[in-house]
């Protein structure tokens, strides 16, 4: 089921799908808002703890759900690498540099990570994902 990329419809669409298909054991969210919406829908239909949720991205609510065990995991893009590789390809094209092997393919793999409760603290500490809003900084004052 899809919500047409409309966050306002997400909870209703997921809840309706779960009611229509009571055998569902998992929900995969494709947008940053999808996993939190799935949690709300699962609560609405009274199936908390019965359905696994996999999200996409590192939204604060998704991180909180992973930490609490209500979201199984979330797929993360390597956003800095995506930006770097995109500019590198365009710059090489503009300079007339011969394309490298990755540019000869119609697809370039730039990496991803799977965020889980086990690696959440390490990914936060390394800066691979951002701290949730309102999290106190661990940086020294003035630095």
C-alpha cells in the first residue's frame, strides 16, 4: 500500500491495510515519516508487538522507536557520499575526463547502512547519523 507520499495519509493507509490483511507480520516504510506512522497505525488496530517495522532514514521518531524496540531497523543512505559522488561525476563530465568504471554503469552504488538498536549508539557517536533534536551536545563548551 502507498500513501502517495502524503504524510497526512500515512497512518490511515497503513491502518486500513492492516485491517484488510490481518495476516501481515511486517511493514516497510519508504519515507522518513513511514515507520513512525506505521507505529501509530499498529497501535490504532491493537496489534502492538505483533508486527515488525522497518523504516527508512534517521528521523528522531524512528531512532526513538529503534531504541525502544518498537521499530526493528531502518535503512540509511550515505548522504555525504551521495553528494560527493554526484558532484564528482558532474565535474568529471564538465572537464571532459574519461568516465571511470563506476560512471560507465547506469547505476553507481554509494553505500547504505542498517540502523539497529545494537549499532544506534555507535552510529550517533561516530557522527554517521545525527543526534535527535534536544539531545545535549557532548562537545566541549566553546568548541
